[in-house]
C-alpha cells in the first residue's frame, strides 16, 4: 500500500472511531510551502457526514493519526486543512524496500505514441551551452513521456540549408585554402563554426567601408559584396549547382561528425533525423496547394503569405519574393513528413526556446488551416534562454560557451571533487 492509501484508511478509521459514521473518500493535496507538513488532508468535504468545527475535527483526526500511524510524527491544522508530517524513516524504508529502480514508476507501454523534438542545430557552428540545455530538457521529457506508458520517437530537425550555411561555405571558399578537420586537427563542427565567425568579421569590414563612402548603414548591410555573394550561393544551391552542392555536402559532413561525438559524450540519441534540405521541398508543395485553395495569398512582389489577422495575429510570410524558402516553409513540410513517417503518433512536442513562441503559434494555426486535424495535438515546450553576464550568446561573433569545453570542464571538476572526498 502507498502512504496515501494507508493514511486514507486511517482517516476513515478515525471518523468511525471518533464520530461513529462512515467516510467514503478522503481528499488529499500537497502541503503548501509556507506550512510544515508533507501531505495535507482536506477536512471540508467531511462536513457532509461530520458536524462541527473543521479545525476541531482536523485536530482530532491528526491526534488519532499520530497515535495509530507509526510514521506520522506531527501535524498542524490551518482552517480546514490538516497538514501531516511524515518521518524521515518512512522515506528511508521506502528506498530500502523498493525492489528495483529500473521499473519503478514506469507504466507498461500502451498504444499511444508521441514524438519529441529537441536539439535541432544549425550546420554552421558547433553545439553550445544553449544546445546542451535544450538537449537535456528534450531528452528528459522524452524519457518521462516514455515512462508514462507511451511509445516515444526522439527526433531533431537539422537546419542544414539557408543563408547562414552559405555564409560558412563562402568564407571557407575565400579564406580556407583547402583546410579540413584532418589537416587542422579540429572537430569538423568547430572548423565550420570558425568560418561562420570569419564571415561575420569580413562582413562588418565591408559594411564599414561602404559607410565611409557615404552609404547608409541599412543600405551598406544590403550592398556589401560578401552578403550578395552568399545570397547568390543560396540561389545556386536551390538551383542544384553541382559545385555548390558538393561543397555543402562536404562541410555538412564535417559538422555531422562533430555533432555525433558531442551527443555521444552527453549520452543522448535520436530515433530519426530530419533535414531542412529535404523537408522544405514538401513545405513548398503544400504552400502551392494552399495558394490554390485560398489558405495563402501571393503579393504583387511574388512573396507568399498567410493572413492570420482573424486569429488576432498578423500576416506571416511563407515564401520570399524570389521563391526561396523561410523557416516556416520547412517547418510546415517537416510536420507533415513526420506524420507520414509515423502515422501512429497522436502528438508532437517541440522543445524550443521562448523566442520562438510566436513562430509555433503561427505554425500550428497554418497547419490547421491546411486541414490537418492532428495539428491540434502539437505542443511547444517553451523555456527561457541562456544568457552570459555580457549578454546574449552570438555564434557569429564567437561569444558562446562551447558544449565540448563545458563537458570537459564539468568532467574535470567532478573528478577533482570526487578525489578530494
């Protein structure tokens, strides 16, 4: 019997002994933090069968429990709430007598299935402190959901395309001189991340040069040759240019090797990886269908939007004027592809920071407008971001806490503390 079962029976015995009447159910709740106690019995429902002052009734039941239940060491009554103090011995006995922790609290698997997304890094930089927090949250939630009796699919969407990826590629083309993880002795993800930082430095130089020529900062950001070349590279990638695609495959391969090593060090795994370079195409397909059905509208400049003003939101772009995809494009395609791949799932949990709250609110509404009933079972697990004392971490400026360095430092600290004990 659980502690609550024991207390429930003893409270009923107390009512019978003290008031010569029967009580069918006992209502419990967690003891409020400001009061002493481990579990609380709510006295008010008992007034249906016991007439009297709820405080006096609580005092009488508390005294009875302290006398008849070995592990009840004290109590207090606040209005109609009986706060019960449980001895430390009960918890020690509980731990000693639990036969196996491997199965404790785990419900037998049923037919329900859930998908949990976490990590979901970009392939232009290594994993950092923010990723570690996300991974630990997402993996923990997956394990908790699994313990509740649901089948769980752990997944990530790898953001392997877009302008940020082309920035690393272009910087490597310009300044890399054929450098590889093997020739440099660096992990692949860190090598690529170095070129992402290099791009940002060169970009800022070019912006400063244009401003010195009398061009406004806003226009300089748009006209800097290096950003124009990165944008051109993205168009070439989407057009299937062989040289650009080959470089993209090579550098992404370096990053994946680095990611795999870091995930192994953390101790997490995934059942399925999705890649933005694949799912954005499916997103484009359904945007095309949505245009025909009136879910989306095309503006005069060629960009495609979803009007959500009737839901109290605004208009959301789903395709740029030049036809290239945005994050929403691939997220639409990814969600649809996941349900195709795992038709048994009846819900998805997205583990993503709270700066994307609005994005997921819009995504779920767009999927519903496209006619997908399962979109009502999508949930955004939002959480606050990790900032440094100096402010927000920025990979492009190199101001991040590297995940590998963090793991190494924490391991060394743990070893040092263990050896000193």
